[in-house]
C-alpha cells in the first residue's frame, strides 16, 4: 500500500492524505471543539519537540561528563605513578 498517485504522477504525501481523511470525517460538528483539539495537538507537538531537544542535550552532557571522568581518571593514574617513582627514589 504505497502512496496514492495524483494526476501528475507524483505521490500524495501522508500528511495530505491524513488531512483529506480527517476532513471527510464529520462526526464532530462543533467548530470550537475542533479548534480546541487543534490547539491541543499543536501544544503536544511542541512538548514532543522540546522533549526531543532536551534528550539531545542530556545525551551531550552525559558524554561530556564521561569524557571528563576518563581524563580525570588518567590524570590520577599519572600522578599516582609519579608518586610511586618519587617514593622509590627516596
């Protein structure tokens, strides 16, 4: 079941197809209710976009912390090796 073909031979996008199906449904007659639903859908989409952005920031921060932890661990090992060498000299 691929996209339907328009007269020009180009496929109809899924969004356009969904809009046509939504407009064909006439179970809700109250325009105010439809408007409220559209607003709620937009708000939910904004929330999804914000959560996606925040997830990306969280992952970036997690990687950055992990990187700094590895560097600090390496520095600690180097300092411990230096201390061992100095203790041997003494």
